[in-house]
């Protein structure tokens, strides 16, 4: 089992927090979102973690992960970023956005799924979406 974390975006909506660091490095209660994800993944024995970075990706070194660069992050999207790591897209794989905070229970539910493809969603998405959109 391995995981790919998509972490190439600038996070312009999070300015000024992302002026000097990638969006996934924004901290919540003193811990970055990317470090939280790595900890949750590691707690389930997922040690092979590939981060695909872009904006300020030099800050993503030393995370005990493989780092791949989407050099075109400023003009592409998450699908392009994912395919920058195409050689890792095989076998059992978790794909996650770098700016998502999820609980160990959420990952456990995905891992316990018997389906070929599983997606974790927030059923209360609409409330958050409406708060950030007019």
C-alpha cells in the first residue's frame, strides 16, 4: 500500500498564510496539514508516500517521502499533478489532496472498504461550500 499526496497548489485563497509556504504546510493547532496526513498514513503502516509538489516545493523535502515536482503547477490542475507521478499509479493506492485534514477513522473506513475504488467524502460539504462562495 502506498499513498500519493497532491500538494502542488499555491493556495491563493489562504493568503497571507501561503505567501511563503505551500498550502499543505499551513498549520492547524501548530501542526501542518501535510504532517497530519503523513502521521495518519504511517499509523496504518503506509510508509511509501509520494508527495507531488509545485509551489514552494523545496519546503516539502525531509518529510521521509518521495517528492516529485509538477513544474507546471501554475498552469495545470490536480489531474495533471497526479499524472506527474504516473509510475506510482498501480496496486493498492491512496490518493489525497495535501490540504485535507482527515481522521484516522476516515482512512480506516476507506482501507476496510471491499470496493475496487473507494472515495471518502464529507456529506456536509454544501455548508462549507456556501460559506466560501456567494
